[in-house]
C-alpha cells in the first residue's frame, strides 16, 4: 500500500502517551474506512502472500489482467479465521513500520513460503531497518489480532520480543540476510551494517488489534518492563469496528477487480 493511502486509512492517533517503559499510541478505524479502502487493503494482503516479483513489469508491458490473474493464482491466502486474524496483524504492523516509522520493513518468513497457508508462520512478526543511521537501527516487533482485548496478547508479545532480543537476534538477522540475498534485495546491505560493537541498536514494537476499547491496554508493561525492559519500546493499539468482518473483507476480492 502506498504511504499516503495507508496514512489516510489509518488516520491520526486519538491517544498519545509516554510511560517509563516507552511510548503508547492508539488509533480507531470505523467500518466506513474499511469499505472505502478495501481495494488497496486487499491488494496489500495479497502482495504479502505472493511470490510474484514481476507484477509491475507485466502491467507496464500492457498486461494488467495477466498480472492480476497470476497474482491471485499464486497468492496463498488462508481461509481459517485464526490465521487470517494473525496474518492481518502482521501485514498491518509491517506496513506501519514502513510508512509511519520509516523503516525498510522486510517480509521475514514470507507467507508464500509457508507449506501450510492455513497455519500462522513462526518467528518474528515485524522486522525493519533504518540503514541511513550510524549505527543502523533495527525494528523488532510482534503483532496480535483478537476480537476482544486480552492482556495475554501484550504479555506474550513482550515475552517473545525479549527472547528474540536476548537470544535469537543474530540467527534471525542471518536468516533474513540469506533470504534477501536469494531475492537479490538491496536491503541485505543494510543488514550487513547492522551490528555496532557486537550488539544491534534496536527499537521494539508491540502492535495489538482489537474490536473493543480497553481503558488501559498496556498497563501490564509497567510491571513487565521494570523486570525486563525493551529498547525504545512503542506500543500500538488499533481498534477496528466490526473487526472479524473487516478482516474477512480484506482477504476477499472486491467487485471492481479483474476476473480470471
């Protein structure tokens, strides 16, 4: 999704707060915005699930229907509710890291590599890099999507990021470098410059999507981060009206798209 379209879909935060553990931002999206931006939202969902690298080239050569048909054919879009919810959060969180935070977000474990598209991928949800900084800055994030708010989503996100940050970050970056090298992606160069003094300079992100409006969704971080702090933590809560319907709609074709 293009930056201006994503920002228009997301809107401005209705709450901004600073805490001892980091920063909190909260957004609200009503049903009309889901309908209005369905076509670019669905295209973004499909792009994250698709290995086709030459879609734009096919369109530029005058074959937009062919590009669209191939993209639909090879996109491994899940149909299971839980997988759709999880994948939706990861896609939106990745787009947020790219368009709002200014990172080169990469598709870590791209969803088209999943041997079973009906199950969520394991590993980190959001990985990005700002390689124009000295030293480069890594974005490491977790994304959760449930109809109703559950504090366990925040607890689990914190626990997983701590594990990645403390133990698996070098393995994660090495795997990503190998994947990007195979795809001849220039972001690999940024990852080469990532480490400074044997340790990555990092920002962490917890991205939670729900339908309801919890009073204080990140209160538990006061306790968790006092014991196990996370570097430059940003916590995002995105409230979406009629969430289940919105997610299912995002995974389905719109009426004005090309037919096979």
